[in-house]
């Protein structure tokens, strides 16, 4: 039975070493359909690149300990103030969906080479990052995470769904596991429970992508219909 997105959040860890096992036709079709849907929803230009080993054979990829990456996702979109956050939010939809299909993934900010002719960029578009995808040699390992109190104002007086959202966000992948985000339960306004999400400062960067990823995790954990973002 296919795992749920909630189960995928708990099961998924970053994987950098992959088996020489091609993606099946069914899996490719499911990924392509999901990508088309996310491109429409997120106004992005996500592209699945298959059987192409060169992007992860350079010095940076070796430094990043990548091995056997023959399939990857190019995450691109029109340059905009909110592009990186959308990249994280919709890219993580795809990452967790891939996990439910029995695949493994890894968000990649720097350790890849752009191989000419493998992707298409329209006018005004740029590549935000790559995502390695395939059948991992292992399922990866979990990392130390911050406490709920360190990244939110969850307390005995905030609703239980808010804490569940924060707990799901804590399992979100972030650049070098930095977890530079925070969630604040704002309260009730005009009949809606409100939550504010903020990115923190980081010398490493990628905090906007990280925030988008964490916000999607929060929605899955809390229930998207229960609240609205401020």
C-alpha cells in the first residue's frame, strides 16, 4: 500500500548515493503528471531529467559525496521576489510525493553542474536548485533537530494542531540542517486562526527555499484548512 504524505514526512531523509536502477515507466509517468500539476499551481518550470550522469560527476558533486545520480529534477522559474519560497514549497510537494512512490531524493543547492541541452529555460527564468532522485543505496539517516520551543511560540494555550504543524516542520530538510525558520500562532482574526512563518538569517543562504519547504510540512501536520498564513 502506498504511504501517505504524513508517513513520507517521517520516512524521508536526504540520500546522496543511488543504485544503478532506472526509474520504471509507471513511476516516470506519475512524476511527470505531478510536475505538470505543480508547475501550473506554483507558476514554476520544474523538469525531470532522466539517465543523465554528468550533472553529478564534477568536483563539487564529489565533495558533496554524491554517487550514482543519473536522474534529477531541475527546479526553475521566472525571477521574482517570492521565487525561492515557491521553489521550496512546491518542490517539497514533489519530494514527498516521490517518497510515496518508493524513491529517494536530496535537495541540492550547489553540488551540481548545469549540463547544456538537458533543460529548457524560457525568457526571464533561472534555475533555483536541483533535486537528486532515484533508488537510494540506503534510506538515509535522521539529523538532530531543534525543539518545538526553539522555533515557535507553542505552549499550553496554543491549539494542538499548531504544535502538530511545528513538529512536522521540524522534519523538513533545510540547507546543512540549519532550521532557520520560526512559526508564530497569532490567534483568531475575522473567524480565521492565523499563523505567521518567518525565515531567520543565515550565512549559508537558502533560507527562503527552506521556509517554503517548512511551510508545506506545517500545512500537512496542522491541516491546511484549519488556519491561514498571515
